[in-house]
C-alpha cells in the first residue's frame, strides 16, 4: 500500500474489488474519512480508469444501509418481518459452533453453504470440504456457468477471468451476448484503443446498450437463438473453405477417427491404438488419423503425416470410421443461413456476409510475431501466427437452457478460424488453459460424506464421465441442489438458485442449517422471487420452519436479511484483507499470472467482522484438520495469517498468493511461506505480476515450454497437449450410458431420454426448454434483464450517488410493441408470463429487437430494504423481472420437478422467459406491482442524518453516523 501525506490528506492504494472487475484504486483520506476515490494508474488491470461504481464507493462505505452488529431474530417474531435484537459475536459464534458441531457429528450434508458474488471461493470451498458437506456452491450457476463449462470443455479456457479477446492485435471484433457490466474498465480501455487503430467492431445482441452503442454495426438477434446463428456461420465457414486447415489438423481432434459402427459398443468413440488403464485428467496421444499418403490409419502427429479431415474409411476388420471434422460438417449441413433467419430474425444475407468477413479477415490479414517456441511434439517454430478475429461473449449466450451447446458452437467457430491462444484472437490467462476437463472431481458416492470427516472429493469439480457423478447407489443426487447428478451432470458451479426450493420441499432431503453469504436469495438472486420469500417462512405440520435455521452474512440491509434467524454483519471492501488468488479467480494478464490483494484502508465499522475471519474462527472452533494442528490447537491467528501460511499440501510451496514467496520473498509462484508477504504486496500496488518469457505467451495448449512451466508451478498436473475438442467424447460417454451401452453408472429410467437428447458430442440447436412447453403465440415476446454498468447486482441501489443515475427502471421495448398492444410511451403496463405478472412503466426505444422487452436488473427494491425510505422510487416505481421467471419448468409429470436450467450444466435459464404486455387500467397507473410489507430498520443501523443522500463532503456527518456502533 502506498501512502502519501499532504496537509492531513492520505492517499492509500488497494484493489477495489467491490465488484467482479477488481480494479486498482487510490483512496484519499482526510482525518480518517474517505474524501475521494480514483483509479490507480499503476494497476495493470484498469490503468487508472474507474467507473461510476468505483468513484462512488464513498457512499457505499457510509451508507445508512450498513449492518453494524450481529443480530438474532426476536423470540416469536416471524421470518420476513425483520424483527431482530443485537447480540455479541461470542453469542453468535457459540450458537453457530454448537449447531454446526452437532450436524458435523451426525450428518454433515444437513449443512449448506452457498455464496453469492464473492471473490473468495477457494476459502469458502475449503471450509465446506473440511466440514464434510457436499452442499456448497457459489453464484456461477445463476450467472454464466454455461460460458465456463462450454468453453473449458471445448478449448480448455474461457472468457473472462480466464481468457479474453486480444484487441491489441485484432482486426475484427465480434461481441455477442455481452452487456456493459463484464470486465468493464479494462474492456473499455481495450475497445477504445482497438477502434482508434482502425479495428471493426460488430455487436450481436437483442439490445443496443453499453459496448454495443459504440460498435460499427449492431445486429439485433432474438434471445436464445445465438446457437442457431453460430451454427449457420460455421456451416458457411466450412462450405466456403474459410477454416484454417492447418490449425484444425494440428491443434484439434478434427482429424481423429471415430468408430461409426452402430453395432459396436465403441460406437461414437475415438479409435485408440492403445488404451491405458487410467487416462487421468489429460487427453492421451493415443488416437488415430487416416493418412492421405499411406491411405491407412496412423497415430496422431506422426512426423510427416497428412490426415484427411473429411471422408469415410474402413479398418481392416470392416469397421467404418470418420474423422470427427467430417461429423461436424455433416452436423451443420442443414443449418443454413435461410434456416437460421427464421429463428434468429437476422437476414440470411447478413449471416453469409458475417461468415465471409470472419473467414476472410482470419485468412488474409494474418499476423506473424517473431517469437520462437517449441510445441509438445518437439517441432520448433520461429514465429507465432495470429488470425486476427476476436470474440467476446458472456451471459447473453449463457443464461439460457440451450446455452451450453450455443457456447460449444462459439468455441468451435473460434477454433475453425484458428484464433485460440494466438495474436488477435482468444488468449488464455493463468491458471488456464487446463486439461479438458480439468482435474478436480467431486465425491462420487454417498460414502463421500462421513461424520466428523472432510469431504472425500472437492466441493465442485469437472466430471469426465458418468462414473464421476456425485450420486448414490440408485443414481440419485447426493447434493441438495442436485448438482453433478443425472439431472445436471456437468454442473461445475453448482445450482445456487435451486437450494431454497429443494430444501423447502425436502427433495432429495431436508437441510438443518443454511448459511448464505452475499446472496440476495429473497430478491434478485432467485427466479420466482415471491414464491421463494414464501418458502423461507413456510412451516411444517409441527409448526417448525421447513428450513430450520437460516444464517445470512452481508454488509447491508438486503431483502434477504429479513428472513434470517442469525445475521452476521460483514465489512465493506475498504475495511478488510482479501486476495484475488491464483487458487481461485486472479486478475491475470495475457503475458502471465497476476494476483492481487485488498488491504484495509479504514477501521472496521461498529461490530462488523470480515466473513473470512468468521470462517477461520468457525473452522478453528470445530477443529477442522486444515485449521488446527495435529494436537488440535488453532493453527492460524487470523485471516492474514492464514493467507500467509496456508499451503495446498504440506511443503508444496503453493498458497493463495504467488508473489514474494520464500522466507526472504525471493521466490515466485511457489516457495515456503513468507511472514512479510502482505507487506511486500502493500509496497507494490497490492498486486504481483509475473511476466512469462515471450516464448511461453502463445499457443499454450501445445507450447512445451509453457506446459512444463505450468506443471512445475502447480497450474496443471501434466505437461501434455490440450487439443481442442470439436467432437466431445466426454459428452458422448454420458449419451452411451443413457442408451445403456456402457459399463459403469447408469441414469434413472426417468432421465434416460433427457440425457440421451442433450448430451451430444457435437453442438446442435434446440429451443429453450420453457419455450417448448408454452404457447408462444399467447406469450410472443422475450423478456430480458441485465445489469447496468453503474450498479452491481442489488448492492448499489442504496448508493446515494448511483441512485441519481438509476433511481428506478422501465420496461424498454420497440415502439411497434406498444402500438400493437394499445399503449403509449410512459404508460403503466402489465407484463405477464405463465408464472405471474408485474406492473411497470413502458419506455420506447429503437435500440431493442422488436420481439424483445428488457429492463435493468435489481434496480427495483422491496419497500424499506437497503436503508431506503418506504416510498423511495426504487420501491414504488422500480420493479424486478424475477417475479415472473420460473425456477422450474412448467407442465411436468405429477411429482416431477425439473429446474428451469440448462440440462447439461444446471445454468439458470432466466433469459428464457416469454411474456405478453398490455396496458394497465387508469386506476392502476402510477406504481409497480407486486409490493411487499415495508422492511424495518434493524438495531445498530445508522439513522440518516439530514440530507445525507446529497452529501458530497466536509461536515464530518459520515463519522458521526457510526459513533458508538
């Protein structure tokens, strides 16, 4: 941390970390109060650029919505009423430790830990594993797990923390399904430079906001149809011969031969010349090509070999085989631009033009960088080639029940163009690329959960085949959210959005204690929000809550806190230590690993305590092996001490932070713990950047030097090539199990057809699942909700400065929608889905695809929440679309409940909702629906002082607001 003093003014640097972007900031203090926040120009991520959220952090710090003391629900008070009394931390810890100790001694899976948009998943996951519960997940299943899983299972890396577009070298940039909230400051910098240097940007999105507003071309697309567009473009690329053949041959499994004998138990599997007992978590080089010159099969990457990509061949025993690229070509043959036009609303001529532009740019504007490197097959290269077409995609593709296959299609298109980890294309960021799939695995049976024992397996993982599923002997889920089961086999981030409903229903079993951190499950972190609020306060026939004990940890007075039995007040990002760890979600650059820390700038407010410290304390009290010595004594003094001294294994030299390791701080990536590690980070802008040799910075899936370096530093277990999976044998293994033709675990009969349909080795297009089940003529419009750049989930609508940007929200739509349905711009309307209806205000816009309506997410608030007045605009004019989104699919068989999620990953499909709109009556004009009872303020919350909402500086009111807390 750098500190400068001038006339009682201090400037302290830290990593902002108030949102997922994690920018570096300088905080100006005077007399101990925050006066000004600016971007840190020396930070590698944002280079001094800061957005409205960052600048207005002062109002977040001093918000009257702050929780300042532990609270417990008053005796006889009903959940949801917000009636609490203050308690001490000793009482809070005693209550929790006693309850959790009993659960751990009897049935650890009765405890669930689910976290929202936190940045400490390595720690929270460790806590869950040490407790022994399988019931842990973070926000990814609700956000964009399809993006992570779809890309990592295809190319070994993903947008955005683990990879991104190389706009420094790109000539064409295609942004699809990305709002302005993801990676905002770095991406703004890069887009600005890209356009100044003559790059062409195309935005494909139903809505033209944010980044799309500065694109050279906006192509509106109907929501949920991205896969159809991408498959049609892929068809055109193949048909026009615009794919990079050399790249496909050398770096994908496109030439590898697939058994096409439907009578064979190996049908659909790659041919192997040898089968090791255990292939492990890497892709062994034991497959076959069909060589052009020899006209027979040959092992892949044999020097001088030239494999066919297309055609059909027969082995000596008569077995028919095809290269997987041939199967891809056959798959996309029917996906013509004309077919896609009817689905996407994009003219066929535009689709053909897009494909041609992508292919020609990649082929004819190649980049060559004079960087020598050696591939894993021993071939030396004196330069790196780049095909300068870059893509960026996020939740717009992910948050659909067909999102996994759409993102598979995008990954394959990027690969056919030859853009993976090359200049001007997609580039990895450490710790990726990883093997396909990555090595970590969850438990695989009910026996993985034992009393007083850490979980056997990781809390989250990457299944490689059906035997990796976390199911019991009957094939039923072990986890409360049904993650890693036959319902959602590749649910690598878990299903946070299903936890409350499943626990309330007791399906597959009941929970005892649920700990929610930084997740507003009673508002915008749930689909079917009104129903979830009812579930949280529902009781059984004995008068006991169906979820017996609910603990909520947050820094603010959210809608969720009202339902808690115990509230733990968290600190803000300016009051605590934190790490953006190489074990979790670092801020790496393309040229090498970067991790960063947050160091407290202000003292803790009132009785707040960082959630990290809560976990360290509980782990020590419960005597988890990772948190205690062999004698059972506490191992770590506090969270900073834990970060300094924790190692992934005794003597591994690998910990949460990669910089300044070793006793003298002279080692990087791995080394023994350094007692002065925090001080070293503080002296260096709170971050550590390890720049790899140029020869390691590209082609990392196949770069021998990089892979050996990554293996030696614990980023990967094997220095083996990570070939791109155009054809996914992993997916095909699940289909074979569903068809009953493979050994090992089998799905329950009720799920066989589901698994067989969706687990296709090649991407395919299908409608979003809910759309297949409803009358689309009755509900003709798609409805979307997206985060604004100026706010982060629900945490910022209580920020005085940001409220001036988004005091409430509208339902935006093309004017033709209002004209067709008989209302005007500004009228109050009903928006109705099969799940319910909301009332809100219409706003016309030409920047919306005509079959779509959309609004900002989480601007609307429940009355009185977040320290707002009960009649604040956010409560009376703001609204939440989640009230009309279904958590479960409609029209299920009696007793069957399937999540409204992607059937492969469990990704919440909250962009799939279809609606109709009509004018509200004259008597209904003027306020939103639904409304809820006003949420009271809690003990310890500061009372607003005067006109605090417009306070800008000088009077010391902030400091007085929290005296005595």
